[in-house]
C-alpha cells in the first residue's frame, strides 16, 4: 500500500478492497494447485504411458511446482506475485483438465 491509500477514506476503501481480492485470488489458486497435486499422487504411473501423456514424475513435478509458485505469489516474495499465482494456477489447470481425466481410467464421455 502506498501513501495514496491514506490520502482519503475513498482511497483507503479501494486499497482494502484490492487487498481482499488479492487474498481471495491467492487462496483460490493455492487450493487449485493443491487439489491437482493430491489428485496426481495416487495415479498409476503406467496410465500416463498408456494415455500418451508425459510421465507421472513430470506431472508430479509440475503440480508440485504449481503449489510452490502459488505459495510464493501469496507470500509476495519478489515483484512477480500475481504472475506466480496465475502461472501456478495455469499449470494445475492443465493437469486437471487434460491429464487427470485421461489417466483416471474412466471412459471418455463423448
């Protein structure tokens, strides 16, 4: 928060709202990344090969990296907090939308 947040009550409300929105976004991104990691861990490694996806180790590393990036973004370490949050959420979303349904062993719903 800069000095402009203390200039008037309106700016104070704007800065407070911005901080709350950032926290809500950060928590949502962290939850998404943790869900992706937890869903990746119990999967059978052979299913990744059968479904022509990258290895289980790769996706475990990607989802684990997503958790780390979102935590760094939440803590505000460095100047790229929002970028780290969104990058981690994108990594987790790719796993959840594409890889997880393929390696779950469930038939396609098409």
